[in-house]
C-alpha cells in the first residue's frame, strides 16, 4: 500500500474511517460480482482458513456456496475465485 494513502488514513476521524470501510466493502462486492459465475470453484475466506466450494447461486449481496455437500449463504466479500 502506498505511504501517502496510509498517512491519509491515519489522519481520518472515526466517522471518515467508517465511511471508508463501507466504501471498501462496496468495492469488494462489485469486484466479486464481476469475477464470479455460477458453477465456478471459489474459496470462502475466513480469518484463519480458506475452504474450497462451488458457487451455486449469486444473489444481490450474498452467494450460495456448496462446501462438502452443505450449502451456505456467504457474503461476496468473503469469496475468492479458485
């Protein structure tokens, strides 16, 4: 990450940081929607692990993912293409 961006973030107050977090999540969802297709293999990324699954259905903000025979509703921001 660029040093100038880090300095800008450090100088922000709490409300500006919350707005930035919301914007970043929106960008993550937009990027995920453009790169994902139903039937594709995806990783569900959690804090400590990544699980491989198959993308079943793409909804507005979440996706249905089949992981080892079980279906989960997962936020797009937690998905990566395999």
